[in-house]
C-alpha cells in the first residue's frame, strides 16, 4: 500500500515543521541587556532561524549543559543556548551572551550556575 501524500501524519516530520520559539525570562533579559542594538537585531534574527530544523543547527553541549545546544552568532562572538523539545515542537532559548573562554562572564559558565 502506497502512503497517501495528502494525509496528515501523527509523527512529526522535522523537515517541514516550524518550531515555536520560546525565550526564558533569563534569555530575554540577557538579550535586552546587550547594549549594541545591531547585535540584538542579528541575535534575534538568528534565534528566529531556529524555527526550522533546530536539531540540525549548532552543536550539542556536554557536561552540565548536556541537554542543550549552542549556535554562534554575530561574527562567532555570541552564543545562543537552547533546548529542542520535539514532543512540544518548541525551541526553548535559555541564554544569549558572549563567549569569553576562561572568564567568569562567559555564557557557558553563567548558565552552568543558573540552569
């Protein structure tokens, strides 16, 4: 029996599903606290691109952030940390900030303490 291409399937196909983007209050605050409005705009645009195939973007994280992913933005300086909730068709953005390796203000260091 050939599958009917016009029927809706109960199984989500991530290739053609648009995910809902949600930002935690912390992520929203982090984004709003970025002083350069051009950077804010670029970061918001990059977050918006996570609506399509979020699990194929960025890289999976390890350690305390094992269930999260990270994408680079604004010339590799910023990171957007998020979790893909496939069952809810949601991308939950948990943090946005500068990558400053070895610095206490590094986005990964901050979020490991807050998540």
